[in-house]
C-alpha cells in the first residue's frame, strides 16, 4: 500500500488521474522517433492525515536533471522576478560584503548573478551538468550536486554557514522531502534564513492548473503542509508571501526552529484561506477532476473545429506543463502543426509522447497561422506583448488554462 512520503500514513485519496505520460522534459531527437518511449502513471493523491498532495516517485531526479532542457534565463519576466527578490532580500536581511548566499537548484545562474553583481559571496548548487556549466560561464560559482544532508554539511564545512539559503521551484521536485529539508538546515546558519518559492496548491485547484502536475513535481504544497514539511528538517515558517508566478506561488520564509519565534499574521491569513477552500478535508478536492475534464473537452473541440474550417494552429513554448496538457488531451501534429520555443536546445526536437516538432520562434511570423496556442499560460502578460505581431495578419492567441480563452491582440 502506498504511503505518504512526509508523514508515512497510508490514507492517500485520489484527486485526479491523468493517465500515463512520458517525463515532461524528455524531448526527443529526430533519430529517436522510431524508438519506444516510456510512459508513467500521473495520478495525484492527497494524504488525509497531513494533507500533502503527491504523485508516486516513478522516476528519479537523476533521470530528469542530469542533463536538463530548462534554462531560466530565457524568461525575461523570470529574470526580473529574481532581481526583485535579490533586492528585497538584501534589504530585508541586511546582506552585504560579509554575507554568504546559497541557492539550491540554481539553474543557469539567473538569480545568483544579481547576488554576484552586489559583491555578495555566493554559491549555486545545481545537479544538471549542462545548465550548471552555463552558470559558471556567467561568473556564478556553482557546485554540481543534488542537495542532501551530507551535501549541505560538506558545503557548510568548506564555505561556512549561509546567511540566506534560496530554494526556488525545487521543493516540489524532490521525492525525499525530509532529507532535502534536512539539507537546507545543514546549509543555513543557526540564525540564518531560508526562502522557498513553490507553487501553491490553493491556486492549482482553484484555477484548474492541472498541467503543472508532472513527474518532476513529486508534491504540491499548501502552507499547512509546508509547515509540516519544514518541521521535518528542524525549520519553522515565520512568514509567507503570495506571488503571481507560475499561476500562483507561495514564498516561504523559514528559520531554524530554535530562533524562529512566532509566525507573522500573514501565515494565519493564508492558513484561513486554505481552510475555507476545504483543502484540509476531502471536500476541497472532489470537483477538481470534473473541471480538468472540461478543460480537455473545450480545447479539443476548439482544435478540431479549427482543423475542419481549414485554419492553422501552432503552439508557443515547450514547457513541462505544456507536455502534460498535450498528452492528457491526446493532441498530435494533425491538430497542432508545431510549437516554437526561445530555447535553442529544444529546436529540432519533438515533444515527448505527442511528437510535435519544436521550432524557432521566427517560424510564426513566417507562417502567419490563424491561432497561436500559448502553452506557458502563466506568462500571459509577457507573451501577449511578445506575440502582439500576430495582429498584423489577424491572428489570435489561445490560452487553455484556467478555461479556454481566445484573445485578439493589439499592437
């Protein structure tokens, strides 16, 4: 019987079953198209004891992150988000030349480069060899490793304790949530701070963001379940911020439990919102599966109708969430001719499972499609501006989440 990876309880209730899909970042080269492709069940359940939502750990982080296709710096808004965070954290924590900042899952140095620019000593811990190399090329000191209690202790012994440990968009990516949290505690100074950004289960449920469920994301947090997870490693939540990133995220400010003190009023406010939404009882999850099915039906109906009218639809972006959506809906190149992406690593490759070609963004202007299906819908404002040129030939943008939306853009 499956047990909760946080509390060990055997009381896991189904939230939504998305069938079986390939890992969302396993993009295919042309010479792989005639080979078998593994697919794994994608079934979200919630523990009715600690209310941590989770999927089974069917793939390992090593399989996903040894060489990774996602480079954070290709999102302009995400780089700006990181700069704003560094500016705020430096002011909040009085970080300066004598401080030490560590970022876990530091990707291509998109955040720590702002720390470097401030003259603050820092270190990135990044498991992916290829993106870590990009960070070092950009002047960001980076260790190629997964975080564990041993890694945290080794970094602390060599570099000293960190005044601030940052873990953005990684707390969902590790199946050993307890060991990872212990690693954070090993890194941080006894009077230091940990900042974690992770998607908020509250907005995932409320806004039908089911495409953010994929094999890299092993768990999905409310503030209530995050408090339990942090406590497993000796950390306590002291403050929380609600962020618009990734469709709705939480920034958790934690400290070693010995110095944490009482949490801010904002923590109680968000806990009350989660409770009011029913996320600490099964009633908050029962209708989600039906709303997910409606998203699928509406998108397929639009694509089929467009095809029968002889209209062309192409995609924008090849994010992990897009691959969950494409596979769950069964969309193939007959309905979506291709998608484009700013990341040249993905050019000439094909989306996992659905085998849709990934091209460079210039193809949209060259082909002048009737519709552009925006797969990274969380960047709606940024991409609506970037894609305003489709107005020149009367093209329109399509956003599938939280419900189907067809947008006429203006220059």
